[in-house]
C-alpha cells in the first residue's frame, strides 16, 4: 500500500501538544490560572494575563483520533445527555467522569471559563453546564450571528465586550492587565496565522506537498497555542519543510492523479484509513474548508474563502457530514447539488466527527472506492482526450 | 351545539387545527398583511403597530409531505417550518421574521430558505446574554431596524403612538393569560392541558385583542371545582404537542405551571407603557427569565425553574424535549439531578412533532403520573 509521505514536523507537534496539555496540569503549582476556552475565543486576552488556556473541543478531537470518543459519549448518554448532541460536548462530559478513558487522562480543573459563541450556540449550553459542574465563573462573549452585511451595532457590541474583558480577567486572576503582553500575543497570533495560511496555500501547487489530513493533524498548535512563540516556531519549521518539498517538486502522494477538497469537520477517527486509501489510489486530499478558519487575523480579516476558491478552483470535491455538529453540516446537500450541476463530482459521506459508533466503515469504503474509480476513469479519459 | 362555556375553547381549538385558515380569514376581512414569526421572542408589538398580524409558526401546522430537503439532524420544529415553506405552504404569510433562537434556526434561515421565495425576511438577532456589556444598545439598534422594516413591509410607519397602543394591547393579553395560569395553579384541574395548549397556541395566530376576549370569556365561566387530581404537573420544554396534553388529561394529571416556549415564555413579562417604546421592548426582553436559548445571568435557568415549580404547588416536573434540540437538552441531566436531590419526580420525554407517538407518550405519562401516588 502507498501511504502519504509523513512530515517531519509531525513528530515535533506531538511533543509540543504534550507540553501544552502538561502546562494545564502544572499551572496551579506555578501560580497560574487555568481557563477552559472555546476554539474561536480571543485567547490573546488570556495570554496577556498568563492564564493557561485549555480547549475541551481539541480534547474531543484528540479522543476522536484515538477512537475513545464512542466510550466517552456513551458515558455522557448514561448520564442523560441525548445521543443527538455534539460529540465534543459529550466526550468532555465523559472524560470528566471517566478520565482514564481519555488518551491524555482528561483535562485539569479550570479556574474559570471563557466561551465565545461565534462558532456555535451549542457551546453556551456546554459551558453553562461546565460552570455548574466546576462551580467556576463563566465569561460569555456573545458574538452575534452575521446574516448579511456586518451591522455597525454588532461590531460595537463585540467591542464593548472586548473592552470589558481585561477588567474581568484582572478580577478573576488578581493580576494587573498587561497591554504590552496582549499586543505581543496578538502579533504572535498574526504571525502564526500567516505561516499557517502559507502551509495551506502551498497545496495549490501540483503535486500537493501535504495532504488535508496532515493539515487536520497539524492544526493543533494554531487552535490551542495561538498567540504564543511556540506556535510561531512550530509553523516556521513546518513552512520551511513544505517549501522544501515544493522546491523539489515532491508531492505527499506518490503519482498524484486526482485532487480532492474536504468540506466540513474532520472525521477524526477515520483520518488515517481515508488518507491511506486515497493515497493508494493516487488521490490527494489537497485542501479542507475547516482548516482555514484559523487563518483569520486581527486587523486584516482577509476573505480567505475567496482566496481559497481561487487556489482550488479546479479540484474535486469531497465532503463529510459531521452530523452532531449542526452548524457545520447545514448546507452540505445544497453545496453538493450545486457542484453536481456544475459538473464537479462530489460525494457525501455520513459520520460523526469524534464518535466512531456513528460511522459505517464498510459502507464508507465501498462508496469511496466507487467514487475514486469514477474519478480515475475521468482522469484517463482526460489524458487520452 | 357547544354551550356558552365551551364556545371559547372550541374556537381556540379550531384555530389550532387550522391556523392557516384563521390567518386567511383575518386577511380577507382586514385586507392587511400577516408576518410569520419563527419561535421565539419576536417583539410582536412592532408588527401589530404596523397593522400586521404576527403569526407564530411552530412547524406542525401541516404534516410534511416528505423531508422536503431538510437534513435529518434538524429538529421537527425547524424541519416542519422549513419543509412547509419549501413546499409552498403558508402562502398566507407575507413576510418572515427569524430570531436568533438557536444554531438550527439561524442556519436554516440562511441555507434552507428557498432562494426563489422573494417574500421579505428579517433576521432578528438579539443578545444571547442580558448582562453582556452593550447588550441593551445592540438590542435597541435591532429593534429600531425591525421597526423600520415592519413599516416598509406593511406600508404603515410604526409611530410612537401606535407602538404605545400595541404595547398596551399586548400587556393586557399577557395579564389575562397570567390569570389563566394562576387559576390553573390555584385550582388544579380548572383547565385541562388541552385547554391550556389551545388557548396558548390560538393567541399566537389570532389578533391579540380577540384572543384577550376569548381568554376573558374562558375565565369567567363558573365551572364546578374538580375533585382531587392524581398529579400536579409542571411542564417545561419548548412546547407540548396535542397528544401529550391529551395523555396528561387522560391520566388525570393537572397542569399547574409551565415554562413552555409555547406557553409561559411567550406570554410572561410586560413592557413599560410609558417612555421610549423601543427601549421598553428592549427592557422587557432583557428582563426575561433565563431560558434554554438565553444565557443565564446571575440566577441559572434551573434555579429559576425550581422557584417557579415551588410557587405553582406542583408535585412533579415533566420536561418535553424536542428531539435534536440542543438548547433544551443541555440542562436535562442537571435538572434531573436537582429534582432527584429534592425528591421531585422528574421525567424527560422526547417528542417529535411529526412522528406518531400517541401510544408511547400515553404509556410513559401514565407511568409518570403513577409515580409517588
Ligand atoms: S456543535 Fe459543532 S461548532 Fe459547536 S462545539 Fe460542537 S463541533 Fe464545535
Ligand atoms: S426546538 Fe430547539 S433546536 Fe428546534 S428550533 Fe426550537 S430551540 Fe431550535
């Protein structure tokens, strides 16, 4: 079987992430506070106050990769959480009561919580429950849903809340607000995002130097360590490695024939089998719509989707349905219909991002096989034509 | 022929069974427009002041012919609303208002609304947290924008005077609905579950003035005080379905309190009748009790629920959870714990507006009513 070429940076990332998880456990000894934080929250405020951010969503993904999600979700369901809830949420609950089932032994207790509802409103209910469970304060950033043009009042509302955060954090940590550290953290975030964007965009070259599965697995630091020097250093190394591959014309997939884009959340528990299966068929997953969420930068906010659309304008599309994540799963069928009408092949696969119980492995393989064969035939026809 | 006492109930029930028919009749008599309000918390006074009929759509007014392109992870409330719109039902509605209730509603509005439907739409994004800094100012901006939109759609500007009159009409209606709830708490069994459901639902379709009259008539009746009931139930959740209420009635349970969205959450809280009217609507919203779709500020939803439970004199708590509803699901385990700790019998019953669940609901409700008898 041909497998995608591994990136050397991957080994470094494991080390880095381990240190990140440890930081949460060691925080108290070092006199630092721990905050649980949602993946879209402005973590730079926490860095300014030397607070250690811990990401339950990221922990959900880690459990998904280790195929521990099903057991942890089961624990939450036994407690009364319904099966149709977001599996990251349920995993978080499960790991609180059965930490030994988590590959990293669960998460340390938080001193307070910072929840931003820009990713979804599910997190508000999740964090309210956390606040009751740990009996710790919850800071909610209510970031209004944007339907069309941005309303100036919405921007002002967000600003008001951001202006209020330093005071709240000073109260919760007993420290003085450090504007200097805040600015430094924002700069580091920006730097890491620029590097991360370069890593993603490098895949517009042929053959693609990395796969989207690499991106999924290497996005840990940009999600959880944004605003730190470590994240910048890590992505600097990764960019360097990718640049080298591009220079040498080296693709992640041997004999790349077909290029696919992944839409929706990663189905964490199937990443390796999917990626290996595709590589074996000369097919590269070259991009994902999910990973570019962390290329957004303060002060610039480039229209990343536009940029990506240009970069990937002629790739094949592949989609996953993360059924327990409603916000991300809306519109999948509409996108598929639109793509089909434009002659772009796509396949919709059904599966939960972190709960391996909701994934029919056999059915997945057969369907993907048929899809890839079809793409293969079209590729050969194209070569002859 | 129904007696005078039963007439208000029969009328309300008729409206519930065919809300589109009631809207259509109102339109042909008034010659004015109707606005479809997606649950929950649309400041309807503004639509009323613009001369429109606010109609809350719950998604079970029509039985969905098919899934109508609605993904399976969508709850039956949003699914029912969207599939009705996509299949060309609700043609009586001239404009739509979608509040930012939950992820499902927000995204369904963006993604599933048929692109060829050119009826005006207003996404009413309100603050999820009453005590967030800037929440009143932000909401005031949204209320003003909504006011302008309603004026444009109806062709009748929403003047301060008109809005003040509408606020009074709504306050009066809420006051009378509160009397109905009080009566149910004071005299368990004085109104059945089905009556509560019908009166609550009818008020979301009829003009409020007419609904107030119906409620007053219903309250003025001198029915015999019923004998002791088997159970005094407090209901929580988004809504109760007709079959659930019928099952509660059949089991001999009296509803003595509720915080249903299709119930108390819709009707509770009055707006100030003097001063700036837009601000008054903002204050009313921000003073709401914490609920599953609004972030709890200070007091949690569960604490507030238990307070209201105690006030009602209920002896058990029934949670009606719409399947796939994340906001409502999140509190269930802690709510169950709280009840267990206080010795309150608790049941969480999953409901689906479009599934035939009559028999299973009946069995579970019967068993629930028997608990602790
Ligand atoms: S519902 Fe989706 S966006 Fe929200 S926490 Fe779960 S996976 Fe993330
Ligand atoms: S029932 Fe729940 S998920 Fe469905 S529309 Fe209402 S709040 Fe949203």
